[in-house]
């Protein structure tokens, strides 16, 4: 197992900044996901680790050794690409074995290693086929086999599932994670799909504009986003955002939007007192806003009208028009609501998020 450490890594292409001051430690046997939108620098970061690009500034360490000037082969890394990159004129066996043949590995050893890896990935029956005779999922397994057979120190995967259909992507997520549990190899995985990252990662490094803006476990990233970007990017349906101000009345701290006011629990109110009167953004996850047909007793709950019902993986959510804004809220199975119904939205104040509008920094 291998540790990878990026120390203040920056990469410019001419005057264009692709990666800026990235520092990240990837532990032995860890599966870490670089997550972010297109153009955020995640693939460039992966290519820097691979040795396909050289950093403008900073150092890249593999097992404590600076590898800035080493090529991909000298770093003993294997990369799995988005487009599989299989040789169409070669059989599956030859596609997998090619890297070993180039290294002059004995023929018996090549056959043994190809047999082991194809049995692991359950593609032993495909060895005599050519890539044109394979399905998308089979091509992906062959690409993985080609990487695994090298026995690399680090696996680097650049959106390897993005060309597969939705159902196969879900299946391959499970297969990749199961494979990682068996190999326990250090893996860096790039994706823009936050659902994929949440399912597969030990830790997630969220990137934006060439920088890492938060690193944490999937649960930490989801429950405690450090800024507006992370809060908005991670979550399906996405977090609700509303402009608000914080104030105090009768000794109690509250946040007020154009549509409603919420009194905060004491554990949230105390750290917020320094932000009273500031220009803030309230964030509420859809599962923390509950639709009810009757007004909840003793609880502040804005009233609105349902404009849309959507089902996501068996869970119902309603888009509720509050007059000046719309909020997406969870619909319990006991609540019989439809489009056009008047409903109340009970917000779990213990789970709200507050951000400074100017900096985007999380306050709660």
C-alpha cells in the first residue's frame, strides 16, 4: 500500500490556472474521490499524480519520495480512462497483457497474472474476443484488468463510468468498491457525479476553480458543508437556499426570510449572535423540511401551495410555493398531498445551515 502527498501543487497552462495550491494527503489503501464541476481542476490534479503533467510549483510525493521529475512508469501508477482506451485490433487477452509484454515479463508469468485478474473480474470467458464484440460494462472490466495486472502502487481513475448507461453505472459502483475492498490499493477517483462520490469514497476532496475547498468523509461533506459551493453541489435534491437576516427578540435569536421566521435552538443561537443583522443565506436540506396538511402545534411552519410532486428513488418531495420563494420539502408516506394543495412546511431548526453571503463561509 502507498501514500500519496500533494504539497502546495500549482499548475498553469500558459496564463491559465488549472490547479492552485493543492495540498492533500492520500493514505495507504484509501479510496479518495476528487469531486467537482467540469473545469475545476480535478482531472489535471489526477494527471499531475500520474506524471502526465509536471507541476508549475509544489511537490508530489509517493511513499515519501518526491516524484516531480519521474515519468508514469517510474511512479508505478495505473490509470483507467473515461473512454476505456482499448486497442480495437487486439484480443482481450492481448489488451490486458500488453503492458507486461512491454516489460519483458516471462510468458508463463503473463498467463498466470492475466488468468488471476480476469477471474477476479469475472471476464475469463472474454479473452479471445475483440473490443468491438464487448458491451460497455465488459469493456470497462477489461480496462480495469489492464490496470490491475500491472500490480501498481496507485490506481488513478478518470470518470471511468461516465460512458455507461445509468443502470450499469450503479452496478459498476458496487463492483469497483468491492474490488477496492479486496485489493486495498490506494485509489484516486475523479468524478463530477456527487452521488457516485457519496457511495464510493472513503473521503471526498471537493474542488472548485482549481482549489480544494473541503476534504472529509461523505457524511462530513453532506452534513457540514464549509461553504455555499459545497452545500449546493452535494445533495439530491439540492439544498434550499433563501436570503435571510438574523435578529433577536425577547432574548431569543431568530432568522427571518421574506416568507417566514424561525426561532433558533440555544445551541445554534449562541455562535450566531456575532452575525446579528448581517446579510446571510439560510440553507435547508429537503429532508429537513417536512410537508404536513395541518398546522403543527407549537412549531413555526410556513404555509404554501404544492406546485410539483417528484419521486426520487421511492421518496416523495414537493415543491411548495411560499409566495415569495419556493422550497423543496419531504413528503411523508402518511401525508396525502397533490399539486395545488395548501400545506405547511415544518423545518427542523436543529439541522439548518447559515452562510455569510459575501464570503460564502458556513456559520452554522
